[in-house]
């Protein structure tokens, strides 16, 4: 078995700034090589050493050395130099050209990875292999940044193996110092000493094993440098027993040297040990001089260590006298001195602690005085800033009491003032932050809700603000907001007045006027959304005024008309055409007003008709009682005043009743003269009475006018009397009556009131809208007539039949006791939420019909009239929807769509932005969405509204696109085609301009509302292929607005009209 060894030393580097030189590396290699080659100790075949190789030379030498080993050989590889690691903790052997980047990263091709040697050891044929590394592991030179790796080096994984052992000088990743007083490093010194003297043979078997050598070096190094921890890596027990050297025969000097080492403790020999050594000199034949020389050699490391500690202590004390605490520069210099003297960090720390103690005590006392003075300064500044003369005098007295110099106090004062100003600046910054939060909260909602108030309070506490300061900030913000809003409202009023003047001169402002208004808007700093709302309010108010003017004119014509047949109504419409054109009103805008006024006229005439009947009944009852003329005249006057009748109409009723009553008396007289007897059971002496009116089977209850039940009445005894209806002309029905004069031949009031209208009259008295088929054709004979009642102020003989239905084919509400007869009518003047102080009573007084005395004919039940107070105008955000309801009632679809958009902006909190993005639509309040939907669905008869649009949306086919944006845009285009929002006949469908939408009930199902989808900011419109601030002529919904609202509508469960 041969013993072979290869030794490598790297002591210098081409780039000294990259790695710190290791001068003792070459000497270590030479010393270890000599002891290994000594036949009495190691007996190794030592190959020529390799000094400062480059990576290729090192790799080639190691590979050639291990490749030539035989199975029975003992191979020892010794390396002395720096080891380096990369940013991941991987170890490398340094070479002469090893260097780092300016950032401190290892240039890896300039070093040899440890894994390379590990692989060669694993493949080496030698049975026993030992790797001895006297190195210091470094990341980079001190002048370069440290690599980011700070974890464990995992030495066992990087160096260990099953068939070899590893001796490491240290596991410390820092470079190792050289041993003071020796040419060798501390590890190599004790390595050579243990092998050369045989002192490392701890088990006294005559051989120095791997375990013996490691134990010896560790114990001695720990005494010198506790910070250095030699390591051994052996994965098998047999590796620890590998013999590295034999123990040489010791001479007298060696025996005495070992004895000295045994009795040395802390660098000195105890008295007992001294006696023992003196006794040993004679047997060993050593002179006192030789013994002293051996003792000095053993004690030299300890004495040098003590001397180095004293040098370090003196330098430290001098530095502490100049400054305390020590600056960073001084501490760096002390660390360099510590490394140069070979002191461990623990020893240096002990020296620093002992030397610094008196300086620390003095500094603590001075610091206490400075702290007291600083507190006094801070108290004075907190009480008053800038400091007054009296405050400075008080601080001067404190300074003298504490024994501080002006330099000390000046710096403290400047520091306290700077700190106070910084705190004030930070506090004011926090106040500004709180102010911004308050301003944002007020802009979003006013008054501030409890939840927002709680959030502001939490913010106040987190910012460390005083409650008084927070309250002042809130008050200032409120005052500023109020002032700004007042100015803004004033500017908005100015613009309103200018716009009112512009539209008063021309309903549609010219381009020049519009430019002037736009410049005025910019001058006043008004938002586009506010301008739109203001203009919409003015236009709605002006339109309401025009509608009101037309309503007044139409009502006056109705009141002046004697009869209200179809021809008369058409004549009224034609006569008002110039007024309608001058007011720029459309026929569909006036239909509701005309319907309402005609219905009101019918109701008023019906009421007057009933009062005339009631008056006739009272008068007839009075003349039967034969009251005096004076009493009767007083009653007649009272009745006319109570019932509100004109005297001329009452006189005509009286005359008619008198004629009928005279005819009746004449008939009774003639019957007595001729001997005709009255009907059985009737008493001739009983005066006849007028019974309550029976139901007219053909005209209905409302068309009957003081008719009797088959002209029969009963006496007090219960006998039925033949008594002609006092409202009919009896003479015209009997053959013995004389012929009437020309004036009498005209039909009387009763004849006209009870006459059945002809088929021509039936068609003439109806609205085209009243027909079920809506084409203007007359009703069939089986349907109830629509005769027009007489107007107010007409004489009794001008009364016509009472209509059986309202103009819109809705039956009259039931009347009588306990029945609510209040009928509400639509508004003639459209109110808007922008009309300040708008109040009006839109309720027509109830029409009270007389109670029926006979059982009514069976009729089908009729639904109650829809009232405004039945509409749910709830809002989660406090939005007022009453104005929208009135526009929808009047079927002002365009104005309603524009107002719907403004109300949606309010509910979504997007009035400032002026459009609704997908996020706002996707989180639109459900309460407001259902309110808007119910209003549109109800007053469009289920044609318009979000529920209608959702129904169309859900019927669309599912797109095939996988990209969500493209898929949603495709859905929007298909939806727009369904509801006719797009020019579908083009090659590339584009959205219609908003003005070209259909604002009538002829529009497709789900066509409205639409402006919420149309309005876009310029940049978003450009993304959709449009130009301006709308979707007009664009062809995409890149914002995914439609899908967002439809999903929210489905989530909010919007319902169809019921």
C-alpha cells in the first residue's frame, strides 16, 4: 500500500480588490508537506506542490492525482487558500484568477467548483481518501457588495462522501486570520504540531488517526480563538480511524514540552506545576536555560495573545477618549485591528465592554442632563412657539443648573424646534388628508350618513387628530362647499335665464345662439350634466306651459259648445290647429289632454243633469202638496242655490213638469166623466207621485231621465195608477190632442233627452280611439253608445243622452254610498323635478250620481281607475321619480327617456361623470331599478322598460366567442338589432343617432329606455367606433354596458307589468 499526497496553495490573486490575499497559504503547504513526507511521521509520497494555479491547472492536477491512485492507496489532498461561494451558497476553490463582478457576484469560470473534486473523490479507486482544507469561506472582498446568500453552506452535502473523510479548518463563512507569532495559519500550525510531536495521538496507540488529529487541533484552536470551529466530515466510522502518521520517539526536550503544556493554564504555570517541572529537569538532563527556552516556546502563543489584547485595549481607550459612542469609521478600524492581532470577536467584545464602562457611565449622566433640558425645551415650545424672552430666560436657568454648555443646549434647542416643526407639518398633512376625505364624503352624499360618519371618526383616530381640529375642518369644508354651491347655483341660474330667453325667441336655438350658450357655460364653469338637466327642465317647463295654453283653449271651446258630438269635437280640433302649430305640439302629445277634458266635460254635464232631475223631483213633490205660491217660490230659490242651477234651466224644468201634471189632471177628470174606473186597488182620491227612476234597459242607468216604471205608479193604498211621465209630451202620444204650433212642434227637452241616437249619431259621437279595433270604425249596435252629455250652462231642453263609457273606453266608476268616486286625471302641464316650488291639485271633484231605486241591470265588474298614489316611487338613493311618472302618463317618451338617464346617474352616483360604465350598471341599486322598470312598464302597457329589454336579451342565441369582451359585444349587437337600435341593412351594422330612435308606442318591444346606453364620454365613444359623446354610428359595446345592466336586472328580479 502506497501513501500519496497532493498539496495546493493559493495565496495571491490577480484582482486584489476581489479577494483578500492569504499569505500563509504557501507556507502552510510547505510545512504540511514536510511533515507528511517525513519517513518517521507520515511516510507519504508527496507530489510537487501546486501554488497559485488557474482553474484549468488546478482541475488537471487533482484529476491526474486521483486517477493514478490504486485501490490499496491512501490519498491525501491538502488545500490552503480562500474558498468562495455564489449567490445560492455553492462552494468553489479559489484560483489565482478568481474575481467578482462589480455587484459582488462570483465569476464562476474563474474558480473550481467543490462539486468537481467531490465527483473525482467518488470515482477514485483508492480505498482511503482524506481531504484537508485549511481555508476561509468568503463571499467577496470587503470593497464589493456581499452576495445575497445568507443561509447554511450545507458542507456535508457539498464535501462529504462514503469513502473519504474531510478535515475543515472552520465552518465560519468569514476569512480566517493568520496565527500571530507563526508563519503558519492557526489550523496548519496545530496540524503540523500534532503530527510532528505525536501529541495528537490521544488514544496512545502510536498512530495519529483522522479523529485524533481533528480532536487535537480543535481543542488547541478553541483556547486561542473561540470563534473558529474546526469540523470533520466522515460518513462512516472506518474513515475516522484512517492512520495519517506514526508517533515519533520523543526526546528529553519533547517530554519536558508536553509536561509544560499539561501545567499551563491561562498563559501561566501554577506554583504546583512549577515545582513539578523543576523536579523533572534533572532526570531529563535539561539545564535551567534549556527548560526556560522550552517553557517560553510553549507559553509564546499565550503571551502573544495577551500582548495583542493589551495593544487592542490601549487603542480602544484612546479612541473612547476622543469620542463616545464610537463612530462607524472607528468601529471598522477596530475590527481591522482585531483581525490583524488575531483576536476573536468574543475576546474583542469583552475588552470593549470593560474599557467602555467608565465612558458609558459618564455619557449616561450627561445624557440624563441633556434629556432633562430637552424636555424643558419641548414643554416651552408646546406652550408657546416661537419662544418668548421669558421662556428663554427659564431655559437659561435650567442650563446652568444642569451644568451644560451653550453648544450642548443650542444643538438641543435646534433639534427640538426642528422636531416640533416636523410634527406640526405632519399634523397639518394629516389634517389635509382628513379634509380630502370629508370633502369626498360630502360630494358623494349630503347629509353624511351614519356609516360615513363612523368611517370618518375612525380615520380621525387613526390620524391622531384632535376632535376640535377635526370639527373645524368639517365646518370649513361645509362652509366652502355651501359657498361654492351657492356660486354654482347662481351661475346655473344665469345660464337658465339665458337659455330661457333663447328658447323663448326660437323653440330650437340657432347655431349662433348655441355657440354663445356654450361659451357662457365655459365662462361660468358649468358641468355638461348640469347643463343637460337645466336645459331639459326649461324645455319641459316651456312645453308644460304650451300644453297648458292649449288645454285652456280646448276647455274653453268645450264649454262654449252646445253639444259634444264627433263633428263638434273635430271642429274644435281644427279651430285650434293654428294654436297647436304655433306651440309646436304633436297630435300624440295632445290626445291625453283632449281625452281628459272631454271626459271632464261629460262628467260635469252628467252631474248637472242629475241636479236638474233632483230639482224636478223636489218641485213635483211640492206642487202635489199644493203649497202656497210664496212658500213654493222660496223653496225654488233655495233649491236653485243649493244645487247650483241657473234660473232659466230650472224654469224650463218647472214648465215641463207643469204641463205633464196638467195633462194628468185632465186625464183624471175625463176618466171620471166617462165613468172609466182606475186600475183595481187604486184610489182616485190619492194624488199621483213621481216614483224613482227605473233602469233603462237600452241606454243604461246613466241615460234614464226621470222615467217611470212603464208609466205606472202606486197610490198610498198600494194601487198602481196610470200616470204619464211628466218629462214626455203626453199630447203627442194621444189622438185627441190638438196639433202643436210651429214653436211647439220642435222637440222638447225630454224628447231629445230620451231619444235613441241613430247609427249615424252613434258614429258621430265617438272617438276613433274609443273603438276596440282602433281604426275609427263605429261600434256595433250591441256596444254601448258614446253620446256626448250637454255642456254646463245649457238649457234643460238641450240635454242629450249620457255616455255609457269614458272616452278611453274605460267604464265609469261605480257610484253610491260608501264608494270612492274620486277620479284622478292626467296632468296637462308636465311637472319636472327641476321646477322649484311646483305645486298643483290635479284632482277633479267627485261626480255624485243619485242612488238607484230599482235593481240595476246585470253588468260585468269593471276594474278601478289607476291612481298615482298606487305607484311605488321607492329609491335606495333618495331619487325623486314623480316627474318621470308624469312624463310617462303624458306619453312624452323622449323627455321621459332623457329624464330616466339623469335619474339613473343620480342613483348610481355618476352625475359628475355624466355616463354609466359597466361597473355602475352592474351594481345599480335594485330598488331604483325596479321603480324605473315598473313606471315604464305600467304606462307603456308593458311595451317599454327594463323587464321588456331583459325578455329580449334572454331570447338571444348564445354567442360562440370564447373571449368575454367579444361575446358580450356580440350580444349587444344582436340585442340592438332586435329592438331596432341599429342600421341593420348596412354591411357593417352601426347604432342609430339618438334622434332617429322611435319615441312612440309604435316602437319595437323593449325599444325604450335607451339613453342610458347611448351616452358615452368621447374616449369611450371612440373605442366603440363612434365620434363625439354618444354611441351614434358606432358598431361595438366595448364597455360591456348592456350585459352589465341585463345581469343586474336579472339579479334584481325586475318584473313585467301586471
